[in-house]
């Protein structure tokens, strides 16, 4: 830790972790607005295949994205307990809110900068360009998603248009 002008700067970050298929993923907690239970998603005609539809969250229209479809991941076989932990993580990507479908929310973890390793070229069907890093854990590894890189500007524009 380094102290700068009465502020403490650490080389760690907090991640919201969740399961997609068999893998554990994490996103920076600062990009997460909230986690909500899965509810009715209205399909949108002519939307990209990875867009499940739109979701009304307290009168705000949120596009819902399936990373399963985006990266050709198998869904986790869910038990009743898992269903209680499934839902949407609402992210804020540069002022645009969108939801990603998760199989099961896990927990918030703190990761030190020196624990994060560069991503291998291909991790479970997701290319390295979408991954910020990988952290080894007892039961495997945690894949840190680079959420701003999941969609190119054209795709983000198309997703934003769905909200209208």
C-alpha cells in the first residue's frame, strides 16, 4: 500500500464472481450496478443472436445479453438451489446499462494485482482479447472479464438502439 495525499492506494481490486457453465468469472465491482433475479425478458426481433431481449428494471429498459450464446458456452445444469442464485448482473459500460445472464452468483472477492496472470490464448471458448487476467484458486481458476472489450463499438451501438 502506498499513501498519497491522505488517500490510500492499494494494488488490489474487488470482483463480483459468478458461474457461467463450468467456469468461474469475475467483473470489477465498480462496473456492477446490481444483481437481480431472472425475470421475464421480452425478445426483440432482428436482434443479434447473443441478445436475449430487454428487461424492464424499475421503468428502465435494460438489454439482456447471453454470454453463453456469445461465446458458445454450455449452461450449468442447475438445481433448485442454483436457480435461487441465478439471474442477471446489471453492468454499467461507459454510461450504458446492460444485463448479463449468469448461471449462479458466487461472492465478492479481493484480488491482489500480483495474483493476476495474463490470460492464455484461449480459455473455455473465450478469446484472450475478452479477458483481463486469470487468478489461480484452490478449485481451479477465476477468469476476470474485460467487460469494455466484450463488444466492439458497433455492437454497443446496436445494443443501445434496442433500448428504444
